[in-house]
C-alpha cells in the first residue's frame, strides 16, 4: 500500500509519548534511538486516516546498533477493559535511525489515532 506523503512535521505530542514509552525499555540501542526524538519528523502517513506514520531523523544523528530493523520491544495495546486490540511496532532503517511507527490492530475498525500510553503494555 503506498503511503500518503505529508510536509515534514515534528512528532505530535501523542507520537512522541508513544515512542518515548516504547524506547524507555532497556535494550541495546535504546539510548541512541531516544536521542533521535528531537530530530525526528513525520514524512508520510500509511493512509489518509491511519495512525501509522513514516519517520525521518534529521542529521546529525547518533545511530543505534540494532540486529534487526524492528525495535525489540513488545508494545501491546489494550482497550478500557484490558482486552488486546493491537500492537505498536517501531521500525528503523538500515542505518538504525527511526523510520516508522506502526499501529497494527486486530479489531474490525482501523484506529485513527494512537492509544494513550496507559493503554500500552510493554513486554
């Protein structure tokens, strides 16, 4: 599915809160990825109404040493009753800079906004 380009913009309050929460986990490269947040821009949405976005980190940047393009943190999203409704995935490019925030859902309706941090269970 092609993305919908947007004029580069800073992270929204909710995008930054979600990324800070996920990157608060202790894994190799987390500190470097956290240091990129002030220089991270949203450059595309995955669809017009999607909460998932493509990211770009402006130079200069501290690159993270990761063995995978997917940040190694499980971030399960639950609803008000604690039922699993999706997960958040943080992607990096091959240079280990932040490149995407994906909201994968298991409900019938695509979420159009990110969940509040208190609905994200880190594994």
